[in-house]
C-alpha cells in the first residue's frame, strides 16, 4: 500500500428531492463525488468538511448533521498505486436560494449538479454508494457501508 489510509470527509448535500454533487475528471474519465476532501493534520473532521465545502462549492455556514455513514475504498491488491480511503459522510440541507451561487475554487472540481435521487443509479458516483444516497433520510441510523471500490 502507498502510505497510511487517508481520511476523507464528505457531505450528502440535499436540496429538496435532489443531491448536490461535484464532477471530477481523471485522465479521460468523468465521475461524481459528494463534496468534501481530506482531513489535514491537527484538523477536526467537522472543520475539515466546512473548509472543503467552502472550497468546492462556495457554501459556508452549513449546519452539518452526523456523521451519518462510513465507507472504505480499498484498491485491489494489484492496483498501482494501492489506495485506501476511509470516507466519513455527514449531511446538510442546502437552501434552494444558495444553489445558484455555487462555484468552486478547487481546480479538481469541473462542475456541480443537482441530481434527483431517481437519477443517482445512472451516474458514476464515487465511492459507489448509490443505494445509500437514494434511500437515506434525516433521522436514519448511522450506516457502515463496508468496503467499496469503483472499477
């Protein structure tokens, strides 16, 4: 493995019946992520997520719930580099009035989208937690989503 597991915090940002996602590209592949990123040394998960949300969406002052779920992305043994990411997922509701102003100061983000829960299954979502995103509602119990890897 290349180094220790990396901790990534993200937010399931809901706006009515939709979920706000960030589009990323690597090589010739496009995929979608929940906004978030790595926790820096000495930074709490909550502070890291608020920082990442501001960088990737421009949203500030969100009330975070959770964590609501945890998942791990562990690359196959033959993958180079071998990655291990621990995803800790929170939730926040986004005011529809704030959606129009969403922008990113993060060069890795190549757009944003409000995706209906019905459309989630048809997109390349990383980690592949489509079912969780479709079904989760405020008040649901904490979920351990297991080991996942998008191929």
